[in-house]
C-alpha cells in the first residue's frame, strides 16, 4: 500500500516524491492539514478506504498511513 499512497501523494497532491519515505513524518513530507483532508477524501472516493483526516493526522509517519490503508482495505 505504500506505493499506492506515494502515487496518490505525488500525482494528486503534488508532493515531492523525494520527501515520501515510510519513515517521513507529515511535516517532512510537507502534508499540511488541508492536504490530509484531501487525502482522506481521495482514499474514500477513489479506493473505497475510509480513514478520517483525524486518524491520518495522528499517524506518526507515512508508513503508518499506508498500514492503516492496508488494514481498512481488507475489512471493506
């Protein structure tokens, strides 16, 4: 799921790909709260993965966001 998340962040949210690593924090990836809200909506609309923006904001890093995507995708 990390690759999918990276693709979304780069293609849809225009994040610099060099900033996206599993250990990168939101701040290191330059994901502000608006970008996180947009990510939450994209995940739901395009991938059927429901993760609230609050949950994404609480994730320690990009890798944890990808882990949440994997967990939610298997329960859908």
